[in-house]
C-alpha cells in the first residue's frame, strides 16, 4: 500500500509542544470520558478536558528506524513519514484527515475496512501502521493534517459508503449520490465544531500555567471557561542538546454537557 498526498490550505492551528512538569498530575484528574474532577473544576471552571499529542516520524538515514522530526521543519517532496497520535487526556475516537489537491478532506485514519477507532487514555496509534508510510508529493506548499478527537464515534465522519468512495471503489449511482451527501454533511459538521471552538480563548502556555492563572484570578476564570491550550514550542533542552517534543493541543469547556463535543486540531506541515 502506498499513501501519498499533496495538500494546500489556509488557516490552521499549529504547534510543537513540550510535556511540562506537573501536567501529568493534572491529567490524572480527568476521567476516561473527559470529565474533570470536582477539584479541577473548582480551580478552573471547566466541565471537560480533552486533547491529543502527536509526533511526525521519519525513517532514519542511518538504519531506517523511526525518528521524530519537528513539524516546524521544512520537509522535502518525496519525504516519507508517519503520524503518531496519543490520546493522553481521556479515551477518544480518533480520525485523521488530509486536504487533497481538490480542496476536499479525505480520511486517512481509520483505515479502509474500519469506520471508527477508539484510542484508550495514554495509548498511541501510528498512521499508517508500519511498514507503510505517508509521502509528501507534488508541488511545494503547506499541508494540513486534521485530527478529530471525539468522546463517541461520529457516524457522519466515516461511514462505509464514504470510505468506499474515497478509496476509489466503483459505486452505483445511488451509492455515489449517498457518498456525496455524506461528504457534504461531514463538511458542515466539521465547520460547525470549528466555529464553536474558534470562539474559545487561545492560551499558548502549559496546562499547569493555565490552571494556576485561572485558580488565582476569579474574574479570569469566569471569562475563560472555554479554552484552547497550545503549549509553546520546545524543541531543545536548556543545555542546548536537541530533542523533538510531541505536539499537543488541549480543549477545555465550562459548558454543562459538553463532555460529548469533539475537539479538532489542525497541524501545518510545509514541504518544498
């Protein structure tokens, strides 16, 4: 199997983040369904928290093993890579999409043959699974990968007819019409979720720093119940030795019942 795409897009959230000391203890206060503990709710005003970490892995020139590469680097056309996604906050149903050259979103994960895939808390998945790779192809540009992390399977995201359509499986006219309708529904649903998410406050700091500031400032806590947390890039240690930290995005909500809302994270990748 060969996975190849060349993508072009406009607006996206992008980050490469460190796992800050103290964040793991806070994540222990989030249940498997994304609901925060009473203590964390009191400190922040949040009802739910979910998110993912990710890494871009490329084959090592030395021995072919997988090594991490910062998403802020410029990749070369033809470069092979995989995406490692970790459901580190709570259990989530994960979908990975890419924007194709025609401007349409195509599902890369789950793979053909499975409509949905649940990733338990603190577990990881590799897309595509070894020995396959994604490949940057075509003209230089900025590529977008979109991760959708949901507390429940999304029937409108990846139904069987849509999988068959995007895999190029021949379909009758009725099946093709149904697939087109499903694409339209998927686009509208994703746009609606993004619209709500973009109304949230964006905080470019660690989870621990965010919680501390909200806890110490009741006025701020009242204003920032819906928050997108994008920890700052951190691809090197204080002593100058290089390392590539995972990217991370967290979506917090103070709305009752919002433990059922998906989170969307867009990753920008540039290649030449």
